[in-house]
């Protein structure tokens, strides 16, 4: 291939690249309100390997018992490898940030 045609090819390629990003492109963006704070690390490490945070937020504000049972369900039903200590940390986090103030 001659140098000239290589340059032409590059120009053509970059031309189509620009064409692709021209105009308004709306990327669907779903924002979940993820509250940072003590225990979030444990949620990230133990809960987000199988599903998104949306599963958690979709439940709405719930009691401590509800969250405790959900974490237990993940362990017993879905075989989530979560230690007792992490399960407690996650439950505390969920109740603090996505709790309804009730213990049961
Ligand atoms: C081993 C994989 C796995 C891990 C780890 C995991 N989950 Fe799940 N989770 C699932 C599956 C599978 C479902 C059900 C998906 C469905 O029904 O479509 C689910 C569903 C849920 C739901 C929706 C309500 C319900 O009862 O189905 C919540 C809330 C939830 N998970 C919270 C958590 C939390 C909190 C953690 C961390 C402690 C966690 N999950 C870790 C697999 C996992």
C-alpha cells in the first residue's frame, strides 16, 4: 500500500469515528442511590458479585429483621459465601441506610 492511500484510509476511518459521536446521543443512565458509609465495603465485597445494588434498593425501607433475613436467604438459598461477621456488618449497613427504623 502506498503512503498516500494509508493516510487516506486513516482519514476515512477517523471521519467515520467523528460521525459516530456527532449529535445528541443519550446513554441510558440509571442512577441508584448508593449510600457510602461504614459497612459499604462489605456490601461491595459480598453482595454485588451476583447482582446489582438495585435488588437491594428496590425493597424500599425495611426493618432490621427483614434485612437480616435477606442476607440469610442469600447465604442459604443462593450459597453466597458470606462470613457471619460480614453478614452482620451488611445487615447493620442496610438497616442504617435502607431501614425503616423498626427492629422487627
Ligand atoms: C451467590 C450470589 C448472590 C450473592 C452473593 C448475593 N445475592 Fe442477593 N440475590 C441472588 C439471587 C440469585 C437473587 C434472586 C434473583 C431473582 O430472583 O431474579 C437475589 C436477590 C436479592 C434480593 C431481592 C429480593 C429477594 O429476596 O429475592 C435482595 C434484596 C438481595 N438479593 C440482597 C442481597 C444482599 C444484601 C447481599 C449481600 C449480603 C446479596 N444479595 C448477595 C444472589 C446473590
